[in-house]
């Protein structure tokens, strides 16, 4: 039975990855300090092949059994989390990534870094291809996250080139689904919470900025295909269907049968104006593409939370 280590395994994406790997017959070791994750995300897991280690990955990671794969997801991910935890975000991207790569090296395990579309910053090329180097403000508020991930990518390539570690880098575009925290500040859980409370939906700026939203199960499939591939350069994983944030708010209202109004609030500094993955590389190398569109994904998210128009019908 292969053994997979998942750092950040008690978070939103990490907990779905735990579920999927256990279902595939893996032993799973989840390493998390619960900074932004929660035990509620993994409390449903009953398997004897699941181990939870409460541990901060900026400290040395010791695992005294065979490890075949290391998925390194530990990092604050929502803007309100990394703005609240700026130094921890830089440290987990740097020292935490060193430690996770060191673990993979000692165990001769495959390694996957969860990087992000934020490495492209406020992009000047559209859609974003992996060979675009990005447009990031290193000293703005988002710099702590963007630069931590850019450093983590550089470090991962150095471990690959100099140390021969079997590394992989996924650039994850906005992903959503069940288990996002209602108050994590990201657009989809915020709009769902606001609509379910009958409160106005807070659209930042004029709502014309765009994002491309991937449902979590599609994303997880992409991570698994990538870590088992021969590709060492970054690969975008995301859903290329692009929406303005105003269109997203309207899609949430529709999915929930809500009459809430939309109110406009100030646009945060350095908020990217556009974002859409070019997934040509993922299609060619992994045979991967998303299967779940926004309306379907929102309905699945609402069903899991027991809320929305479908739940009330
Ligand atoms: P999340 O906040 O739900 O999960 C992150 C997990 O990492 C949490 O469980 C947290 O407690 C843990 N963690 C943070 N610092 C740690 C440390 N020092 N030691 C151990 N554990 C630590 O966020 P998520 O959305 O599940 O994101 C997971 C990963 O995917 C992150 O690396 C994030 O940058 C990346 N990502 C996510 C998205 C997305 O849309 N969800 C987009 C791009 C990249
Ligand atoms: N956003 C918004 N209202 C909110 C939360 C977010 O209009 O209550 C906007 C935010 O300004 C950004 C987009 O939605 O333009 C996506 O934000 P999110 O925090 O989900 O992800 P990211 O900015 O990291 O892509």
C-alpha cells in the first residue's frame, strides 16, 4: 500500500485529497498545525490507514515509515488569512517548503508543491500560460503570499536540478467546494454565507474583475495525475471558464434562489483585474481537463452544506 504525506491536510483542499487517496487505497499521513484548517474537515475519516500529526511544517518533519508521495499544501491561502498571518505565510513558503522537500528527499518520494495563479500577480498576459513570468508587487499586501509561492517554486526546481528530487509544481487557480470556511473571506463562501443570511452580497470594486472557478474534485484529479507524471515544470490546473465577480454573485443568487441585493465595496489593493488559466499543458501532458461547470459546482457545494434552493425544495 503506497503512503502519501499531505501537509495542510486538514484544510479545504488537503482534506479532499485525504479522502480521495484513502478511497484509492493509500495510507495517508496528514500533517497540519490547524492555523487555518480544522479537525472538523477530517473528523469523518474512520480509516485505520489515516494518521493525523499536529505539527508546524516550519519545524523539521520526521516520519519513521516509508513515504512514497509528499503533497505540500500547507500555507494560508485566503487573502484575509495571509494578510492576518504575513510572517507565517512567508515562513511556511520558505522554511516549510525546505522541510517538506527534505522529507521527500530522505524518503526518495515524489513531491508536489501547491503553488498558485498568484505567481502571475495582476497579469498583463491573458489567459495565463506557464511560460508567463508574471507581474507581482513584492512589497504590496499580497506580496507575502505571492513571493512565498514564487520562492517555493524556485526552491522546488533547485531540489530537482541539484538534488535529483522527483518534484512537481501545480499552479492552482481559484478552487471551491464543500468545506470552505464561511468566513474565510474568499468570494464563493462569502457570497453563499451572505445569501443564506439574507444579507447583501459584497462585491469589491465594480465587479468587473474576472476569475475562473474550478470545482474541488476536478482539481484533486489534476494533482494526482501531476505527481505521478514525468513533468517537472509548473502546470496550471484550473477551469478556464471565466466570470466577472458580478456574474459570480448573480450565479450564487440564482443557485440559492435568493433575493439579496448586491452592494459595492472598495477594491482591495493589487486585486488582480483578470485571471484565466491556459490549460493546454495539463491537457497535453496529463490528459486532464475540468468536468464540472460553475452552476453544477455551486449546486454540489450547496447540497453538501444543506442550504440553497435545491435543499429547500
Ligand atoms: P486552507 O487554509 O483551507 O488549507 C491550508 C492548510 O495548511 C490549513 O489546514 C492550515 O492549518 C495548514 N497550515 C498552514 N500553515 C501551516 C504550517 N506552518 N504547518 C502545518 N500546516 C499549516 O487553504 P486551501 O484552499 O486548502 O489551500 C491549500 C493549498 O493550496 C495552499 O498551499 C494554497 O496556497 C494552495 N492554493 C489554493 C487555492 C484555492 O483556490 N483553494 C488556489 C491556489 C493555491
Ligand atoms: N471578492 C468580492 N467580495 C468578497 C470577496 C472577494 O468582490 O466578499 C472579490 C475579490 O476582490 C477578488 C475576487 O472576488 O476580485 C476573488 O477573491 P478571492 O478572495 O476569492 O480570491 P483571489 O482574490 O485570491 O483570487
